[in-house]
């Protein structure tokens, strides 16, 4: 049926996006060997942004939360290049916000 076909496409798309995100994490791990220290947190935050994008498309009831989180990350992640303190504050705020949301769940 059409619904089954759509379901299969969605699963493949989600699986492919998850695989791409996993590849990004693996390649980031390798890159960290030779990169400056603050690139590690940047790469992890980038990974969370990608994961939030995937989760925002899932039917979990928390799509809005993950989309807002991704938007916040993407809006400030490059602050690392000019102001490490702003980037560190972003990470601190994200941890607090995500923890609060987990408690609500």
C-alpha cells in the first residue's frame, strides 16, 4: 500500500541520515588526533546538531524541541572561531536545557 511505501522510504531515509551522522562522528574522531583542542567540542556539538535534525523528523512528540535545539546550535556553533566563551556558554546552556527536557519526559 501507499502507507507501507512511505513508511519504508522514511525508514531508509532515517537510516541513511543516521549512517551519515555516524560516519561524521568517526571521521571527526580521527581528525581530533591532529586538530587544536577546541575542535573536539565543536565537532561534538555539530554531531548533536545533526542528531537533533534527525530526531526533529521522527514522530516522538518532541520534534519542536529538537528543531529549536538544532536552530540554537547552528546559530551559535561558529562563535568558537571568534569567541570561545560564547561557545562554552552555548554548551553549558544546551546541557541545562536538554537536562530539563529529559526530566519533563
